[in-house]
C-alpha cells in the first residue's frame, strides 16, 4: 500500500505561504509595538488584528518573547536599509557621517506619528533583564558602533581634528536625536527638526579640521571659477 506524500512543488507552496504569513504578522506586530511598546504586544491583540487564532500566531512564533525579539530584529533591519546602507554609498569621512545623521533625522520625522523601538524599548527594558533586552541592547550598540567608526574615519581622513573624541561626538549626536524625538513627539514643539539639524552643524563646526575646511573651500572656488 502506497503512502501519499506531498510533492515538492506543493511543499514549496506551503512553505512560501507560511513565510508570507509570518512576514505579515511581523509587520503588524512592529506597527503595534511602535505604538504601544514591546510590552504592549500580546498574542491575543495580534491575532485579532490578523483575523487569526492565537494558536495560528503561535505556530509561527514559539512564544511572546520570541515574537518580541523578531520585532526588534525587523525594526533594526528596516533602520539599516533606510539609514545605514544608503549612507555607505557616500565617501568615507564627513560626507558619510552627515548622510547618516540626515537620514536618521528623516526616519525620526516618520516615527513622530508612530514611535521608535530603540527609544521606547530603552525605557521599557532599562532595568528588565532578559532576552528581549539583550537583543535590543545589541542592536543599539551596533548602530552606535557604526557611528563611532564613521567619526573615527573622519578623523583619520583629516576632516575632523586629530584630537577629536569620537565617543563624545557619537554621544552628542544621540542626544540630539533623543531631544528631537522628545520635543517633536511628546511636546509637539514646532521647529524641532530644524533645531536638531542646527545642533548637528554646530557640533561639527567645533571639531572640523580648519585646514581641511580651507582645502574644501579652495576646491569649491576652483569649480565655480
């Protein structure tokens, strides 16, 4: 007696459908987490939004914690695609650093209406140990590390002064973004985006290498002549 088996094309079809469903669940979960926080994300709420059963959602994620971790990973992936990778197309040093901050600000302007997982997650998990906090911390540190390397490259290339402290610039850049998110989202203060950009320009002016700035001005004058 032959046992019926699933053909390869049929198996691939089911796998593809499962991947699409999982991706759709994660998209909705990210939207809910951005609005209500990672701790506000529940399997029941997600199941209602997806018109699925709780068991159907659980079939794609082993636990609520696993779901939260996948949401953090998805957020980080989208952040990299919108901010980090496009900036890598810019020349090393100051052009790349300026691109990173500009794209970062642009992303924050979108998140004013929803929320930032990095920022809200930091408040939710600052004193709550566990796998979600570990994943979130790893992602934030990865982004700060990328900024730090970019600043160091700007120093190495002579765009910034040799005595520049890359950690200080990274710290102040992060501070500008936190202030922007706070004023624009919480206080709803007009002009917060412009203030963040002005703050960044002033920050760079403090650390810029005067000789490099003169060379850039000379090259610009040559082109316009």
